[in-house]
């Protein structure tokens, strides 16, 4: 078992009290692909960041169990966390325009990630970076190494991000809306590349998205989140048999080319969902 | 290549235009001020014919465009006119006063940056904690205390009461005119002369004014650095850096800090330029014969040639430092290249 989360709660202290953004999320994942879907603010990103303890300082994390790779995240000190971050789990952010350091060359950023966990000389690290860029199918990786993030396209930036996060050979890849900032044509390409590399390396994947069909296409299991809770967890193939009204609602409100509806239904929400 | 040449041509044109504007403004200062340069030169009680002759000699009967033309020609010959007060050519006065300010300002900006930048980064990293608050108080005091109060207290305590600091002035009377003038910077000149006693004396005299000037500059640099860093630390790339498993030191200094480089250079250049204008109050309290004092005394005595000369110099300093800052931007941020 790679990740074991039981009753995870994340809350923030605000001026008027505390706001609970994640309210009792539980799931487990091994070397498989789990998709987490939900609308904005449903707590899917926070759940993933809590797992790596990458939340802002004012966030309070509690859980009955929050373990990664056998390490208790709630009790681990900063040094232990640094051993996990990057080395055991890679974290891919949404928009490479912001998530890559604008004043550092791509080669240096990838090499740094490799060297941080594998050691070795600068030169070896740079060679490794070239090899990694080649693995994410960047043409002419040696030239790209000397470029700055603003000089490459969004799709290529996200490939760089993937290369950087795969550099230390982690066991799990967490991708937080990795394609939301990309063109529709590039999205599928990036997802296929990610899936390919994850399968080849026998890694686990947590794919966070708001695109339910897309996630179900790429993942083994899907967890549907709403308002800080998991509403329903089901295997990707059985999406059509979803029981929860929220999941059904999400599926229903998608426009379809083959069966166009004059009017899309409005997603209905029920406060009772949060009671149990 | 042609792109480079174009950029260079553009740069030269903009510098040329700036300098022209600067010269026009300087010239207008000398003409628009409600001061009659003739009276200032010959005195209030001079007979009418002397005044008339002086007016002709100074070319003030000519149309203003001609006067401006003559002024520019003079400038191009390196002639800034003569000071009525010191009887010296303004250019040689400036050569004597400016190094004193240069020495003070350079030392002050270095001290201010070396303390202010790390302090600002620290405050940003510890945002909201007592460390941040303490740094805020220190900076607020730096912003709000009048210079002369601090300078007087410093002199009273360290010079008058404790006797561990030298008094006002740039050097002890013993060393006066003992060091041959090379750069005008006493510390550098005494090293060149190999006179270590004079060097330590000059350095000791700098400590108090430098500390006071540096404190005020530091307050500004710290506040700005803190603001820039807070912004940088909120960047997504900082999360990426942490997600890579880097230490917080690496995250702060290797990833966040280089991103504030451009803004920081702007602040440093402006601070340095401000200090090079001459800190009138500090220079006065410490009897420091610098540009600020020279400018003020000349202005008080309606001695316009030094005022125009010093204004021109300050303008040149700003233009020069801006050019330098632009060059540094390109080094620090690949997006500006």
C-alpha cells in the first residue's frame, strides 16, 4: 500500500473562525491509477498537497491515518518529508508557465531534481537531464536544456515538468490538473505520455481533474469529491452505473455531440449529502 | 547583429535625448530662478555702469537661445563656470566635494544592502511572526526618526561622552593635506600612499555617518525586499521547488530570491543615486565636505554656477545608474534579453 488516507481533514484559520476545506477524506492507493474529480473548491488539490505537506503554513491537517510509503506524514519531521518529496512522489502542477522557475534554465531545473536525490556531479546530472527530456519525447533535448521556460510552449513546459518529477524515480506521481492550462490538442498527448511512463515504470498515479470522462478514460478508479468529501468511489469502467446523484449530475450536465440536448440540466446539490 | 546595432542606436538616442533634457532643465534653473546673476556676482551696492558691464560680459543681453547655445558650448569644453563663493572653477570644486560624497554613499549603500537584503528575506520567510514584527519596528524607526536627531545622539554618545569615535570631518587635523590627492577618496588615496594610519583614521571618521545613512537606506531596502520576496514565495515555482524535496534554504535562495533580482536592482540603484545627491543634513551635522553641503551653501548664497553644475552632476549620476541597472536586468532576467 503506497498511500493510506483515513478521515483526512484540512482546515484554515480565518478571521471569523476556522474553515474546513477537506472534511474526512479516505482512500488507499497502491501502484494503480486513481482519478480524483470534483468542481473547483471541492478540496481535491488540498488533499493531494496535504499528502506531501505542501500546504500553506496556516493550514491545519488532521487525520486518523495519513501515511505514504509507510511513513506517518503527520508525525514526520521536515527532513523526512524532504526525503519523500521528489524522491518517492513527484508532484506535477497545473500550469508550466508558473510552475517552472522563470530565471533558471530548463536543464538546470531538471538536473537539480536528479542531483538532489541521486547525488553525482553537475555534469552527470546534466547528462541525466538530457536523457530525461528525451524520455518525455522532446526533440533536440540538448538545445532545450539551455532554454528558459518562457521560450518553450505550454505542452513542452509540461513535458519538462514531467521529466523533472520523474528524475528521482519516484513510486507515485501526483498530477494536479496537469492539462487544464493546455490546448485541447496537446492535452491528450500529455496524458498519454504520462500514462505511458507511469505504466512502464510501474508507478502509482493520482490524477486530479475536473474532467470526469477524461479521468475515467485514463484511470483505474475514480473518486468523486464534493465540498471536501468523497461522494463516491468507483472503478472507471462502471462509471455508467454510478449511484450517487452528484456523480450522475456531473455526467448528465455534459454536452454531447451525438445526443444534443436543447438545454443542459443544472447540477443540483443536496445538503444531506454532507450529513453521513 | 543588426538587431544589436538597432538596440544600441536606440539606447544612444534615448540617452542623448535624456541628456539634452537634463541640460535644458539645468539651464532653465539658472535663468528662471528669481535671482539676478549679475547682482549676485557684483554685489548689491555696485554702481549702475558696473552692473551694465557685467551683464554684457556675462552675455545676458543676448536672446535666450543664444545664451543656451553658449552654455552648451561651454559645457562641451568642460567649463561649468566659476563659483562666486569659492572663487574656483565649479568643475574643480566638484572634483573636491563629490569624492567625499561618493565615498560616503558607496560605503553606506553597501552596508545597507548587506544588512537590508538578508533582513528583508528573513522577514518575508517569517511573515507574521515576532521576527517579522521586530524587523518591522526597526525599519519603521529608520523611516520615521529625523536624521539629525540620530546623528546628534550618535555624536553625543560615541564622540562626546564615550570618546570612542572620532569627531566630525573627514580626517584628523594631523593628516590634513598629508595624503596626495589621487582619487579624492581618502581611504583609497591613503592606501595608494601606503599610509595606514591615515587609512584607519579616514575609515574611523566614516563609521558614524555611514552607519546613519546606511540605517535609513537599510530600512527602505528591507521593506522592499520583504515585499518582493513575499510575492516571489507565493509563486507556483516555489511549490515545485519544495515538491522536488529541496531544503528550505535552497527554495528561498536558489529559487525565490533570483526572481526578485530585477526589482531589487531598481531599489538599490535608486537608493544609491539618492545617496549620491548628497545627504545635506548628515553632511552638515558631521561637517562632511560633500556635494550636498556644497549645493546647499551655494544655493543659500545665490551662487548659481555651482548649483547648475551640481544639478547637472546629479542628473548624470541618475542617467548613469539607470543605464547600469538596465544592463544588470538583462543579466538577471532572461525574459528581458
